[in-house]
C-alpha cells in the first residue's frame, strides 16, 4: 500500500506514503486537470502522480490537506470499504 485514492460526491484526494526511516503521508486534493488526466489515463496516471509526491513531498506540501484523516473520517471509511 503506497497510495490510496479517495473520492466523495465532488472531489478526489490522493494519500501517498512517503519517507524511508520516518514514514509519513501526504494527502492532496486533486485539481480538475489531475482528475481529467486520471479519467483519461486511469491508474497509470495516479501511479505517476503518487511517485512524484513520494520523491518530492516538499513540493506538494502547500497542497497538503490539513487533518485529512479526521476531517474525512478516513479510518471509518477504510473499515467500511474492507468489510464491504
């Protein structure tokens, strides 16, 4: 698990695992352009974007969604998804 793609009624968010010794995540909201690229290129686009975030997380920090896990109740959403 190196990235997760989340969506709600209006937006899409990408959570990427970064780091080596100290592991952390960076969550960004996808722009309209990124969503269009995803829709036309599929998962390969998300792999590319995730790799960009993973290798240059500082570049994406201004876009980081603050308190993502709590704001969107990610633990609950993942639990629901796993239990199907």
